[in-house]
């Protein structure tokens, strides 16, 4: 038998483990979902690399961490326009990102780079074909980057660059570090729905149940994924989606999946965002009327003020993540 | 005093911690190094995004994990051509990558995406300027992807696609998963040295000492970094570099840094790689003659056979990583 003092020491060790800073990971790693082969004669215009050959594109990069201990439902974090999975990591001012926060809360957490973005390969064929005079100049793929000035208003740091909304929670003293997160976006060169959507469906099926947590450009993706198949979708959290499904469309794909659509502050002040909230409000009402469980979470109405479009990086980002953990605990069955 | 049995239980717990699968991380996260602002009128050709504005480019994405417990010198892992930091993560056939292996061996480990690759932003301005007829077509940036067929020989899976060298250690049954790691490469559109080089220098200085571990296209980067400044470079491991510094050039930057250049198998069978090994052999001899500590590690001469250019993903990848840990323990001072 263990002595009383020994049990005390063990208890101290275990309590220490629970509150200590270090994080224990059961497993981690990365893989790709999807992808298709493309044959091209314009892969390169450089002598060192052959112009003709096969490449693989439209695969989706997935990085994951699975915490030690009891498990909550897996989460899949899907970033928005002109960004990558970096969105969910360390904030621009150096605080913990949602990727790690959720792992610390017991969620196996999967962070993706959208197809043709970040570590998910894009296709240079048409660009090189234009360079070689084989394709008309106006067929050059419409790649784009969002400039700081335009992004400022889109992300609702203020009404226009460089004005700031009063009470702003985004750490604007570190905005230069945020701009470094923004990358060239190939989304407009891809099919609709974005090939990220079937990849998310395949991931959800592989995980046998995941909450799809999307943002902005990708806000609609979980709904498009549900329209392909409900299989593996344990819940949907859509943060400030660029769009919701049409309220007068086929609502059947959305009736059985616990869903919350989240909007932050200053929405009514934005001609870009106010109509999107309106549409999502109508969509949620239509789903509820049809017997489904889609709800809206409007942060200012809950007394949480000052949040930008980049709420996962705002100063109170972990408070919002904690709210979502509460919503998941209440609405999504444990695995 | 603790009872004998209690000490036994504690010992068992500690021994369990040392061999158990879970990994305890003291801290982890990501950040960018470097970056400069570019003003452009051709950021976008899409109505939804303004053409004019400022973007930030040439920053280098860095993801890190710091293990709990005693620390070895920080490692910085730098991937090669047409690849990203994914290179060091889970192998195509699902085994542990070097990123995690080194953390488990006590090394704070930093994995970068080269400038303009992966999560490090590229600049669409000239592509859009061509699309809009403002820039001549032949000025289209020479972006490229390596096709599977050409990469097969470059990575020395065999003499030519799809022939396989006898005794091949690369997990070719999972080669389709490997192809998904390959991305569009902007390196030829950038200055020389690649802007990744000053970013590596800034990272080394920030870390107050790191071993720069590079591969292939980036093989030369640690040497170029040392030529900028030796500050913060605790050691150099260059895996199958695309080039070594000229043996008859200024060797002073390389004399004080413990350095090892590693080549794998089948090099003499490759007209691409044999001259590179020859150059590195001459460089190492010149540094040694001048009193420096650059050495060659030729795996086949050590009895380690069958390794491809992607040795960090070969079946015996962790054996090679263990060799490098031995080299670091012997040659690089603890922090």
C-alpha cells in the first residue's frame, strides 16, 4: 500500500500536470486529402526544370494535434480569404492561437490550408502558357492579393484605412505582423464549389465525425460540404461567413446538423457585412422553421463588444473560443 | 520521508514518461521573420478586391515546438525546391517526421517555409499587370512546378521515371502522397541570395544560436547566411546541397562554424548530383586546409545504403536523424 505522504506527492504531481504550462500531445502530424493529376507542357519555362510532365493539385493540406486524455469531438479549422492555416496559430501579438487552445480543451484539432493556398499546391500551367505565347493574355488566372488598405475595412478594423472603430479588440499595435499572414489567393481560378469542399467531406468521413469550423470566404464551405453529404459532419460553426445558403432553397442538408453562425461587432456599420448577416439571419430562421437546429450567435447582443472580423485573433479571442467550447459541449455528441 | 514503495512508483512514473508515446511540449507556435511592403496597382483584377494597395512579401513563416525538459541547441529545418515545411513532417507513408523526432530528442525545432512559398506570401502584381496588358508577356514571372517524371530522377528514386534504383529506401508505395507535397516554386522570381537567407540570419540572431539544417535548393542558404554574418549560427548541416561555396573563394565565413555536408546513395549514377558532391568535397577539403571544421558525411561509405535525395522521408529516416543528433552532440555546444 502507498503511504499517505506518497499519495500526497502523487496528488501534487497530478494537480501540477493539470495546471502546468506544458502540453501533452498523444499524436500529431500532417497529411493531404484529395488531389488530382494534371498533365501539362507548360510546368516550367526554366531550363533546369522540364516543361512537360504531371503534377498533383487540389489536394488539401491538413495538420493535426490530438491531445492526451479524454477526447472531445474533432474540430476542423478552415481559414478565410487570402489567409492560410496560420490564421489559427499564434496571434500577431504573440498570444496562444485557437489551434492550441482547442487541443488544451481536449479537442483533436485539424487545421487545413485551402486547396491551392499555403502548403496546398497551385498549378502554374496557364501562367507559363501565357508567358510562352500559347494562351491569350486575358486568360491569365485571376490570382489576387488583398491590400492592407482594402483589408482594413473588410476585416472591420475600422470604417476605412486607417480609422479605427471605438473599442476595437484587434491588436492593431501588431497589425504589421498580421499583414504578413496574408497570401496570394487562387480561389477565383477554381471550380465552384471550391475543391476544398469535397476535400472537407472526405476529411469528415475519414474522421468519422468532426465539427467544421469555418471563417469568412470559407464560411459557406461546411454548408456546401453538408449538401454533398451529411456523413461525418458532427456540427458546423461558421464565423462571419461570406454567405449562408439561400433561405428559400433546399434546406434538407442542414436540418440534422447542429449549427451556429457567429457574427462579431460593427456589422451594421459595414455595407459589405450587414447584408451577409441579414441573409444568415433569414437562413437560420428558415432552418428553425423547418425543424433544424441552426442558431445565430451575435456577440454584441451577448455583451461581447469590440470584435473585428478576425475574432480568433482579437484580444478576447480565447473568451470567444470558450463560448464555442460551451456551444459544442451542449450541442455536439462526444465521439 | 517517502517510503521505498512510493519511490518505486515515482520511478515507474518517470520511466513511463521517458518511453511513453505522448510528447510533452513546453511551448509551440508560429511567427514570421522579415518582410517588406510593396505598393502596387495590380494586386487584383477582380471587382471584389481593390487593384491598388500595399501588401507585405518576403517574410518567412516559422513554426516551432520547444520540448519540456533539458534543451539541446535549437534546430532550424529548411526545405528544398518545390516543397514546403511539410518536408519534415509525417512521411508520405505515415511515419514520424524529423520535426517531431528532433523535438523528442530535446531540440527546440523551428520549421520554415521559404520566402514566397507555402505560408510565406508571394506577390501577384506582375502576373496581374501582364493580364491587364500593362507589362510585356515575356516578363511574366518564371514560376514553375517540377513534374513527377522529372522529379523522379532529381530525387534519385531511379535513373529515370519509373525505373527504381536497387535497394531503394524511399517508400515508393506512397509516392502519390509525396507528389502532393510539391508546390509551385517562385524562387527564380526572387533576388540572389534568396530573401530566405537574410531571414535565416535574423532568425539565427533571434534564437541566439541555432543549427541551420538545409536541403537541396536551400543547401547553400546556411553558407550564404554565414557570409552575411556568423552571428547565431551554432552549426550547419547541409543535406545534399544543390551547391557548396567555391573552394577557391573567400572561406573565412565558414572557418569557425561546425559544418557537415551529407550525401546519400546513387550520387555517382546521377549527372546532376555527381558534380555537386565533387564541388562539396573540394569545398570541405579547402575549409579543412584553412583550419575550419567542415566535414562530409557520405552515407554509403558509412554502410548506410539505398537512400534517395529525400533521405528525411526514406524508410531509415530516423536512423539518419539519429546520426545527425550524434554529430550535433559531438560538435555543437549546448545552449
